[in-house]
C-alpha cells in the first residue's frame, strides 16, 4: 500500500522529470484501465463526472461532497497520484477554500486544482483581488496538508480577459505558492510558449480547449510539463456510445459484436 505522502512526492517528481500525460477518469474502471496502460498519474474531471450523472458542469449541480467522494474512490483504487478537479473549491470564501483543501488531503488525494471561475453565467470569472485571495488561502492550506495545488486562470478560455491578464494572474498564483499553473483555452502555440516562458512553475495544458492538432512534441517543446485531457475523453466516450446506439437503433449490432472482452478491459496491454 503506497501512502498518500509517497504519492504526493511522486507527483512532484513527475513534474520535474519532463512532460507527461495525465488522463482524466470519472470512474474506477476507467482509472484502473488507464493505470494498466502505464499512465503514471490521474486527474479527475468535473465535466466528465457531471456528464455521467446527467448534470451540467460549473453550475453547482455537483456538490463538494460528491466530487470528493468519487475522487477518493479513484485514489483508493489505484497506486498512482490522483489530483482532483475541484472547480472553484465549492466555496464562496477563502476560508471555505481552505476547508476544501483539507478535505481533499483527507480524501487521499495527491493534488487538487482551484479555478478563478465561479458558477455565475452572467459573471463567470472572479475579479483579480478575489481570485488572488482564494489562491492564497488554498496555497497556505496546501502547505499545511502537504498536497500539490494547481491554480487555474480560466478567464482566457472564457474570453473574459486576455493573455496578458492570464499571465499576470498565473505569476501571482505562483508567488503565493501554487505548484502547478494552468490556463485552459490557450488560443495558439505562441501563446502557450509565452505562458510557459513567463513562469517558473510547471504548466499544465489541457487538450480539447483552445488550440488543437498539436503533437506531444510540440506541446512539450513549448515548455509544458503536464498534458491533461480534461473532459475530452468523456466526450469521446459519449460520442462512441451515441454512435453505437444510433447503429443499434437501425438494427445494426456490429458495435456490440466487435466490443472487447471484459478481461481485455480489466487488464489492457500497456502502451508506455
């Protein structure tokens, strides 16, 4: 049994060893499949989990308790570090964010992410000072409970602020103690390179938002240390299910006949 502290240190070491891919499961079966294929860390996905429950992401339709429960199940079911997508910390105040960080550590997680986004369709991004205060609280708590904090600047991808503001926020988040930085929705490779060159902490880049069709090598050469899949994998699986059901609805059962056996799904052949 690997201890949580060992997973935390392994997670930190991964970010120092070069660029790596961290996939985003939303259930135990998927998590074990990913680990079986050789992935060395996992990240939960708020959007993928919300989709699996028929709910909307980023709208407080999934509670903190629910999110932590499923993240804890994945962490307990695997021997690799797991970092949780905890949206805005499920809290309105810095003290509430502190409590979320504590609960994440108690859930057995090696890391967590906190966004500057908020569940308000008319005003989806928190102002600079509020965002900074919340990350400051999260960083203090992360040091106390020994957990890797990823701080996110979501306004770039939402079209609320520009690249310069995203970098300003990320630089302050880093100065406060965030160990990993993350700006979803980067529009192009040059912007990704600029973000990585403007901070010292490892940068996460998510696939499925912003710039597309980049190779692993291009992303790594831009300076990224961690590539996450976000909700892209959940959307891909949802698309496969939709297509299979469309075929079945017409009387074509080919998708079922070509599906892999359970033993293949439980013990996939490693690719790494």
